[in-house]
C-alpha cells in the first residue's frame, strides 16, 4: 500500500486569494460590452498603466520591436516555431475528410473546416510567455484559420519585444498591446476597433482564466486552465539530483503548482526531498517554487510500478515524466495525462518551450476526459448526407416513420412519409390532393 514520504500541507486556502475574482471579471466584461474601446482604454490605464490611441500595433511598431530583439533570440524563435509547425502539420495530416456510399444511394461524408477567427492571449508580467505565441497562433495557422489575432500586455506602455516578434513570426494577422480581462472581453465581444473572434486560446492568470470561463458559450475556448502540474514516476533508477531539478522546473510556474514524485524506492524519495531543499537555496525563483513545494509538493512511495501507474492515473496530471528503466512501458499502462515525457534525456521543460508538442494542456484532473490544445481544436468536424435513389429514400423514410412515432414525433415521421410517397407514387391521407 502506498504511503507518503512528503505530504502536501497546503489546500485551496494556500493558493493566491481568488475571492471576488468572478465578480470583478463579470464587471469588467459588462463594461467592455457596454462601451467597447472606452472601457478597454480605462482598464488598460488602471491595470497596465498605459493608454494608446489604438491598441493594435502598426507594421512600423512590429518592425521596430523585432529590431530590438537580439539576433540569437530571433533565430531561436524561428527554430522553435519550425519544431511546433512540423508537429502541428503532422497532426493536421492525421485528420482527414472522407465520403462513403454506406448503402446503395446513401452517401455520408465528413469535412474538417477551420474556425474563421481565433484570438490568442500571450501572457506578460512576471513571465512573458512568448512560447505561447508558437503554441496558439502558429498552430491555428497550420489548421487553416484565416484570421488569428494576438494580444499581450504592455506594462507602462513598454512592448514585450520578444513576444511581439514571436506573435508576428507565428503568423498573427493583428497584434494588440492589450492584457488582462479587458483583452479577453474585447476579443470575445468586439469593440469599435477590434472585430470579435469565434474562439479564444492561451494561458493567463486567474483573472484571464476566469474571463475565458465566463465567455465560454459565446465563443469557444481551448481549456479551463489551472496551475501548472508535474508528476514524476520513478522506479528508483533515476538520479535524485535530476528528479529534484525537474520538479522545481515546474514548481517555479506559481506558488500553487503541484510537483509530485511517485517512486518505488524509499531511499531515492528521501534523497529527492533533501535535494529539493538544497537546490532551493540557490534557485533565483525560489520565492515562487518554495511555497509551491512546501504546500503542494508530494513524494509518494508505491509498492511497485503497477501501483505507481494506478496512482498516477488518479492524479491525471498535466505533465507526467517517466524516469524508469523502461519508460516506454508507460505508454501501454498510463491513460490519464496531458503530455507524457519518457526517459531521463527528456524533460517537461522541453515541452514547455522548444520540442514542438503543444504546451497548452489540461490541469486539475481534466486529463481524465480531454487532451490539450492541438490542430484539431481549431477545426470544426462537420458531416453531410445525400440520398440519391428513390429506393434508398423510401427505405429510410419507412424507418424514420416508425422510429419517430415511437418517440411521438409526428412531424419527423411525416417528413419520412413524404419521401416514401414520392418515391413510390403514393398519396398521403394528410396531404392536399395536388401532392
């Protein structure tokens, strides 16, 4: 039976104070809905400390921002985006349209149509996540979305040049210096100068996440986002130093980010706990990672790998890293995860930043029922039907008549009756004589 070597001491009360967030978000959305650009300008001044005549960046501003980005950073952005593009294209190629004559005279088909317009939020602030531009804007473009707009905060009016460069190189059709709830509301509802979109994507803070939640239904969204999560599975073969590094690499995302180790080796588990504490002494982001580890970090000792797999599936973590002697065995055993990272040469941070798979992933147990953001999220899979012969429509019409009347849907039944009558040259008792 599994037991804890380190227990998470925190609870929801240890997470950042979210009391009042839904109400405040609702107020901002309502004001943007009522006054459009006026409200957007008001909240941008209040929260980001800047005001612009227009929030959309001009071509000159984009060019100037890119000119301020170091050449190596631009080269790295292009390399990473090529990795993301390559994987997204492989995903797109795996999705196909089809048409089949399933019975004589009955044709059924499927088409995958790109969403018309998408809004992507690229966070700023403490961590300007320029990688989010690759994951959202570029992936939408590979899917074939014709209009993709991006927004990112510009605190005190200072543009995050690298983020702007990433958004532009990813293919954004419009870029706005706009953050927070007002950005989400402007994209979803539209203003006098920002045309609304059909779908929102991208990570953000608690206010941005709540704004997306409240806009869901009016527009589509990628995921209901929560704190970043990592779960490492080990049979004791991994280096405790490496395990500690990888746990802290994700704990630094936020003070409420769970970092969990499930191991079959008690000695290793104890060593990892000691090593995490040692590394926190020199980690520049320790002010964030330390409370995450203290309050939400866990080390669980499992009797064997079978038990470890079962526990991992119960967590359904966003990121699951497998550091065992046979990591690919997890592909057969694990079912609930956002993304899987196999072997000690692979780290979760590769997925976050550079390897090419998408980093917008399910959290808070959502991996039990959904995967992360991918090309397919930007496509509408629709169907079409065509009946081409009198015999086929007569057979379907009879089946429809019986099936609909079993459910007391007389109108549906009559639609089938009419097709039968026309196919066989018969008269309907409830139809005018001319029919």
